[in-house]
């Protein structure tokens, strides 16, 4: 797996985490926005699903601080 692929996978995973966190916050603030929150949760799950075929441990030792 090349560096660009790993970077793209990491970015997708981080985007999924952000979407899930945003959806959780929306669920806490308003029950009426449940449909929108569900759509965000599903988008986050889809992003995380892209990493399902990545080998165990890939990206653990990548230093992403700049």
C-alpha cells in the first residue's frame, strides 16, 4: 500500500469520525433532527467501511503531526 493510499484512508477515517461526532451532538440537541442525524451516521459508517479491507495495524505508526 503506498503512502497516498494510506493518507487517503486515514483522511476518510477521520472524516467518518467527525461525521459521527456531529450526528451524536445533533441527536442530543433535537429529536426532530433525527433523520438528518441518521444520514450523517450512515455517511460516517460508509467512510469507515472503506477501511474494512485494510490490513490490521496499517497506519498505527504514521506520524500525522505537522
